[in-house]
C-alpha cells in the first residue's frame, strides 16, 4: 500500500523539471529482462513466492504455480494499467534503461549495489550533483513483517570450472585453476596487477585510480570489470577487501545493510542435478521459460486477462513442470544430506 501510494504520487508530476510529465514511477527491468527485477523478488517476494523455484521447509515449489503468484500478478497488472510501470520495460535493453535512469525519467528500479547504485551515481556525479539513489527495504504485504526473500548470494554460488576432453594441456589447466586459490593467485583475481590496478598499503591491497577514479571516466563497476575478476564470479574465493572498497559510497553501504534484512529461508541453495537430470531439466525449463515470458508480458500489459494465467498453469503441467520440480526436489535432498 505504501509503495502504491508513493508511485501514484510520482505519476503525473514533472519531477525532473523539463516541462513535461515524462517520468515513469517504476520499472522492473534488470539483467537484460523485463521481468528481471521480479526475478530478484521485487514485489513478488512480498507474497512469499518467487518467479522460479524456491523451498518451503524442505519442499521445492515453483512460484508461478502458486495462487499467491496470481495475486501478485493481478496487482502488477493494476499498477501497469494505472501508468505506474514504464511500458517501455517490455522492450528495454541496457542502453535504453541507462538512458532512462540517467535522463531523469525513471523514479524507481531494481539494481545491485555496485553495478547499479555505484554505476549510476558515478555517471551522474558531474552531470547532476543532486542525483541520488537510495536503497529501500524489500516490500512486505503487512506492516511489520520481515521480508522472506531477497537477492542474497549463497556462500558457495555454484560456480565451477570444467576441463574438456579435447584439452591438450590438462596439467597446465589444473595448475591455473589451483593457482586461483593460492595467496598470490587470489590477489591477482581479486585485485589485478600490483602497481597497475592496486597497491599494497600497510598490507592492504588498495585499488588505484585506474579503478576508483578511472581516467577514461568509466564507472567503478566497469573499470573493475576491465581489470579484475573480483567483482564478477568464477572458481576463486572472492576477497571481502574487494567489496569494502567497491561499496565506497555511503548510499551503497546503507543499501547493502538494508538488503541483508530478508530471512531468505525459502532460498534454494546451489543444488546439483545429475547429468541426465540436468539435460531433462534444461529441456523442460527452456520451453516453460519461453512461454512464461510470452504469457507474463501479455497479461501484464493487458493484452490478455489475468484469468488467462490459469490456462498457462495447465500448459506448464503439459510441458513437464512437475517433473522439473521433482528433479529440483531430489537435488535439494542430496544437497541437504551433504550439508
């Protein structure tokens, strides 16, 4: 209710002062997807479900099959109809999204601490010193509730590496992978080349201006991506000293604390289906996700009524969603036994 009131207040006001009401209250676009923000539990998590698989006390469930998901969808449809959700969201790419955010025509969105808040604050530092992004708590349905779902990373994110059968340098490849877990390799992966991207200051690997104040004007996130692996992922240990410098702005540090509030007890750990299970799961979910995007977009924009979601539920059954859920359930049980 508070979100609806705030978005409604934003709608129709010339907040950027350009003489036209071209501001849109909210866009869920994230990670190259018009529903990417929903995937990160923006609003949908308030109903205790996700857009994918989650666990409820050890039982795997697929969010879109639950009645709560349809309630969430109906709310978003109403907001879209009221003009609270940017209709361009459906056709966004990263360039278009960035233009909206830096052009003062998007009021709220879903983003990460570094590649979102840090990126846009850096881009707008000279253009508009008054530009500011503030992290807000994950929404809940009732005041006083604790959010159940957020975009928390697992301690082990599930990333790994493989050596193919055609690799003619297996020993060297293993040595390279092993190197990443050494002290020297950890510094290279997380901080880059000493003297170029970092300097040792009293034993602390400190990023240089090449990353923190890039001479070519790159935001910190992009400057890091060009020189290190620390702000990405892979088969190495991410050093906490990276994030201590990455989240350099007070607004980033505040957002980081706020976004740690969800209990995340429904989050799926990085389960590992068998090879045969993975092939079958990929086939089923490839078909379902393609149809999901089509139907979700049509319902959200009003091209199809909300009740047409019930037809899609039946279609997901035919496409094998129960089998996919069973695969995830078996993988979760194996994971819990290992844990």
